C-alpha cells in the first residue's frame, strides 16, 4: 500500500476521533516511522526542536492511534496495523454498502459515513459550538508554522489542564497571532472563548464587569469586587472557558523595572493568583512583553501555571517574505537572521525593500546592516521608553561592546551599585531585550543586532 494512502487513512482516523487533522509534527513523525526509519534526530533537525520533544510527541501519537485502532501501536508496528485497519475498513464498507440505512440481515443499520478530512464535519457530528467573543481581536489572515509552540500550549491546556499561561516575548514576535490561532485550534474543547486586550489599561473592576457582561448579559452586575471575582470563578467552574487577556504590559508602570503594576492595578495579581490556585476547569492566557512577577513566583510552586517565551519564527518567516513578493530567495535566511525572525520587524523591513529596492533582498543586504526604518524605530521606541535609568545605562554599555559580557564585568564599568545593576539586568531579561549565552560556565549578556543598532542611533550617536 502506498505511503500516501496510509498517511491519509491515519489522518482520517485521527480526524474522525478528535475533529482535528494530524499536525505537521505528527505527520513528519508518521512519515518517517512508516518507512521504518529512525525519526527523532531527523524530525528534530528539520523542525528546529529537540529530539526529546519529538519523542514526547511521538509517544502521544502512538497512544492516540492505539486508542483509535484499539491495539497497541508503536513505531515498529504502525505501518502493519494501519494497513490492516485500512483493509478491514474498506472491506467492511463494501460489504454493507456506503449508504445510510442499509438493511443487512434484517437489522436496520444506520452506518455513519466517515467524515472526510477535507470536508467540514456534518452538523449531527459537530459538538455544540463554543460561544466565542473575540471583541476587538485582529483578524488573522495568514499564519505560518509555530507548530511546536501550538503543540506545547495545546498539551498544557488539554492534557495538563493548566489554568494560567503567560505567553511572553518582545513586541511583534507574534503573541496575539499565536493566541488567536491557538483558540481557533482548540475551540471544540471549550464552552466559551473570550479575547480581550488590556491596551487601554482597564482597572480590574472594569475587566471583571466586562467579563461578567459577556458571561451573562441579562444579569445585574454586583458592585463589590469580591463578589465579582467569586462570580467569575463560578463561571470558570461551571463552563470550560478559554480567556485570553492580551497586552498585559499596559498595566505595568513605566519607566519602572519590568512587571510592576501601576498604582491602582495591583489587585490583578490577586485575581491571577486565584485563577491559578482555585479549582476550576478553565484556562486564562496572559499575553505580555514583560514577564509578570506573580507568574515567576507561581510557576515555581506546584501550580498549574506555565509560561512560554516566543522567539524567532525561524525559517517559516520566509513565508512572510514570499507573501510580500520579495525576490532573491537564496538570501532570505540572512535577512531573517539579521531581523531575528521577528515577524513584525520583517514585515516592516520587507515594505522598505519593496518600496526602495524593487523587492530585491540581495541589493538591500549590500547596505550596512541592519537598517531600521522609521516605523521600526517607532516600535522600538515604545519599548525603550519603558526602561529605567539603570536599564538604559546597561543597554548603552552593552551596545558599545563587540562581545557579550558578564554581570561581574559591568560592575567595574557602569557607575551603579551592585543591587541596581542586578535589578536592571533582571528587568531587561524580563523584557526579553537581552540575548543570554552560557560560555565556559559564565553567563554572558548581549544585544541582538537590531536592538544594538537602535541603541546606537537613539542614545549613542551624539
Ligand atoms: N505565525 C505567524 N504567521 C504569520 N504572520 C505572523 C505570525 N506571527 C506574527 N505574525 C505577524 O507579525 C505581526 C506581529 O504579530 P503580533 O501582533 O501577533 O505580535 P505581538 O507579539 O502580539 O506584538 P505586540 O507585543 O506588539 O502586541 C502581525 O502583523 C502578524 O500578522
Ligand atoms: Mg499583541
């Protein structure tokens, strides 16, 4: 039997059981295993993740197929079992006919037609739709890759029943896009899906009122904040809800060390702590470009709390360049590396390449790199204006260095007390502005070329 046929059959089976297709990682594992190859190293290399990660995904895949096919599936027997199952599926359907209501041995059999992966599930089989309220969420037109991150988040939410997740990363790295894609991917697991941005810094009271209005538009909203919190927790217990609160950093003070709530916003910490600690069946995702302090604390304890730092989009960023119709594909990886695989930085730079270089990346790369156009500088200025004086002193110093440096090295070079310095470096870390590297048992801190260039232009050029 052809490899493609077996793969398609496996995908159909998974889809009819879970309502979801095999994801790219599962498909890559299956492809290799069906050909009797050792897959972990190859798949890990192709997808830029660890072998351990691939093995975990494979173990879950064998478990899922074992449940679906009702026998113990492993990498060794997966092909034989799938081929046999496909054969019996086929002979079974030809024996009883493929129509509904076939009469066979005087028994009225109402045979379910297997759902085709390509066609939408029919209404009888679709689980009741979740109620979705995305408010002012941006519409996602294009979504590339992020397969490992989606798998991790999905696993935390559906398997580990994590109640509080922080999705973190520097501006433009794709937090909003990924959280919305995730919500769409796992929506059938939920009764309610809610997205709200905190970009206008609403108080906790306002956010709770808003959430209660979504849960129950007709009911009277209590005045007391404690009653509001307890009603929200009731809803989170009664319904399985996925709530995304985006732009959490807008609740933090600036210029202050990262993750410090503005005066009057501290009660959000208590709310998030309750979400993590109280028993319920829902999940709250917080998107932020600054790591909230309570997340760091709760993660350490044995709480259903996790955080995921989003980095480069990697090679998939080529699709962004392709969609912008740039040329010289052989040079795209250099461009992606220079701009750290940050989707927003690449989108803004691609516009410049289109407007001033006729879309020719090779010609653009001949200029001294990196070039930061005005819109990219504006984006970065929004982040840098949140930094404290000591943080600026640290980034200014690092920007003048050709190699990454250790904290002990700063101590003699920057006129700050050791405590101020340590706090500044920690805060920069919690804003995802520093590159961190271990070399010969020393932790070194550097700035990526885009940030370094920005600091030079903005703070060091006069
Ligand atoms: N996986 C992806 N595939 C395609 N485009 C993406 C992807 N991730 C991000 N983008 C694009 O990159 C840009 C920035 O993404 P997004 O707004 O999600 O980042 P963010 O981390 O939420 O930024 P901010 O911190 O400013 O809120 C958007 O235009 C988005 O469409
Ligand atoms: Mg965002």
